[in-house]
């Protein structure tokens, strides 16, 4: 099979296409023919070894041999292990890879999440029926992260939430989920993205190039810094007495029930993925280069099939 290997830490050019052996599923795994993946900021951070912790996990001087990036995928199950009961050949699925493996024509993932067993982590569910493979692929990581942040804050109807980085992957999902929970949303992004964030539910907008949202006179019940660029101390002054600051840290564990909940919202047209650009797998360098600019709107999809 064809796969994209991260040969070193550094710029997008360290990603190289290589021919590799097709994986075989273990008894508890499914073999997925990958139709789409994503150029996720998490993939670019591993590629750049930023933060330094990446080196402790994937290799100090260079990535471990044949490291395939790719946090998110969608595709079709080609075969299943003998103990698999939830899926069958031909099922259309989407899910998380457990940090790596999406930039390939095939991937094996466990039927169920088995944390603490030494097995490769992953999370797989049946794809929302009306989404394309590219649309489904961009859902798992961004939408789950936004959801777990809002769950951590115990968001309630009528609360005011400010979302910094509102036009990115996490931000666009957070806006829609916050509106689902009945909150009033203030979106912080560039003026060029006002139309996008308003189209998915933002009640108010702030142009970060013209206004420092941390100096706002409005008090918020939740401040969600989706792009991790503000300091908690800076945001304290715009929080209500019992307000909560979020920045993707110390989140509750992602559960399969969460992914199924998101699937339900999508199928009820209460949540939709936003795709900025789509690249082919052999354009992965260009895709990462674009994500590195920090200007993407929503998500960047990769067509693998």
C-alpha cells in the first residue's frame, strides 16, 4: 500500500510517500480501506516536534521508523478480526487513529477503545449517512475536543461563551455545539471570517486585529481559547465570578458515546463540518504547508482513495 512517512522532524518536506506492506487485522481489529484523512494541526505539531514532548513519544532525534501521521480517517471496512462483533465488511466508518496511521491506504484499528491494555488506541463508528468521506474524516478530533471542553465547563442554556480562534477547526465545532446547548456565542476571529462564524451560529463577533477581547467590558461564563494563545490570567478579568477558562488542557476522557452523540447531531443537521480545502494524498506537503500558515478556515481534508 501507499503511505506517507514522516522521515524527520521539520518542515512539510520531511513527509515522503513510500510503498509499505498492507496491515492485517488482529482478532479484535478491523481493517479499514482509507478513503479520506485530514491535515490536522496535531499532525503538523508531531511533524515539527512542537511541543518537545513529541520527541519523548515518537523519538528523540528523529521519528521512529516508518512513522505514518494522520489523526483522523474515514473509509470502508475491508475485513474484520474473528472476535469483532460491532462491524462487518463493507461498513462505512469514520474515527480517530490514536495519533498516527491515517496517511495510508489501509489502517487497522481496534473495534473498541482498550486503554491501558498496551493495544493501539483508536475510536471507530459508522459514518454519518449523508456526509462525504472527506466531510466525515474532519469530524472526530476537532468535534470531540470541542465537545469535551464544553462538557468540562458544564455549559448551560443562557450562558455567555467567548470563543477565541472561532474560525478554525475547534472553533467552528465549538460555536455549533455551544448553540446546541443554548448558549450565547461571541466569536473572536479576523473580519474576513465574520460571515463564516455567523453562518454557523455566532451571535456576536470580535475582530482580533482591531480589538483585544481580554479587555472586553462584557463578562462571560465561559472563555474558550481554542487556539491556545491567551493566558488564563489575561482572561480572568472578563469571566463572571464562577466563570470557566478553557484551552484544551486536562479534558475528560473521550468516549465512544461522545462520537456517537456527534454522529447523531450531524444526522439531525444540528452540526456540520466546515472544510476549507481538500488535497490528494500525494499533495500532503502542500496541505501541511497551508495548515502551517495558520489561516485555514475550519478543516483541511485529504483524499486518500
